[in-house]
């Protein structure tokens, strides 16, 4: 099996519209947005999913949330509000098996049932 699409984006083998990048993380626009603003934030190191995480990964997950906070501020959606979402597994709608967090905002979002 080849390298996952998000690893390819992190390694610059696939194009993306990058909104933030540092040594450990990259954030880019979702190609199938579910909101006016829809950014995916990923660690560059491959993690399969939320279900594969352990207590040793707590700082990495915390960094994802703090990065989302800064990106929301940079995009001007911090005051109006935004949603952070992790999906895990097929029933949740996971399409790429690489840990990622969705940053959604830019307009009023529907309630989640």
C-alpha cells in the first residue's frame, strides 16, 4: 500500500492550499468543504486515527487544538465562532486514515444531532 494522501501532502508530493505549516504540523483547505471555512490540521507524523492514540500523544493533540485557535484568529473567524471535529472510523465519515482535525466556520453551522 502506498503512502497515505495526507502524508503525501505533508511531504509535498501532493498539492494543497496550505494555511499553516511548521516542522511538525500542516494545515490546509479541505478539497470537499462542509463549511465556508474548512481547514484540515494534521501532524506530519502519521497517526492512524483517534482510536490509535495513547496518553503519550496528549501534547500532540493539545498542539492541534492550539494551532486551530491561531488559524481561526488568522482567518478572522475566532470572534464569530468555529467548530473543531475529529472523526474516527467509517461510521463517522473518515475518508483518510491519518489523524486530522477539521476546523469549520465562516458562517452559522448546523447543530449536530
